[in-house]
C-alpha cells in the first residue's frame, strides 16, 4: 500500500504554561512572527510562523506543571527536540549565550555539521 501523496508538515503544536512568554521567546530568539489566530474561547492559543513555511501553535496548558528541576541540554541529542537551520552558526550560538541560555554544542564526526542544543523557557 502506498503512502498518502503530497504530505508535508503543516505545524507543530506545543503546550505551554505561559504561551505569551513562550511566544516572546520564539520571536526574540528565533525570529518567529505572530499570525492572526482564531478565538478559541477560554483556551489561550497563539499561532506563529517561521518563514517560509513552518508554523508553531502555542497552546495554554490547563494545569501548570512543575519546572523546578534544571534540565541538562546535553541530553537533547538523544531525546525529543526541534531543529532549526541558521545562516551563521557562530553568530546564532553567541546570541543564545548572550541571553543567558545554557547551551550544549556538538559537532558531527565528519566535522561539517555543528549543532547547538538548548531549552526554551518551558523546557523543550
């Protein structure tokens, strides 16, 4: 049986304790833009876009979860994560560090691919 034709990723949805703070992080650090978002009633939802074609939906979590334990970004290469390509790796890493965000850097064995792993304000 053949897979569904014409499939492409439309958006990623992310629960957040504070969607407004998360939206600000994704705008200021990664360059996302806010999109017009439908009214979802009592549920807080913020739609964002990273041109040319990627969307992120931040959805208010109904009950707050504990974020007291500090996470180690060195575990991210082996766990769930979002990945972004940037024009200038060194500049991007420095901008992230300048914001006081802990970062774990890794270079693939061939030396051509550099990676920087870090958490957003709510630990993803």
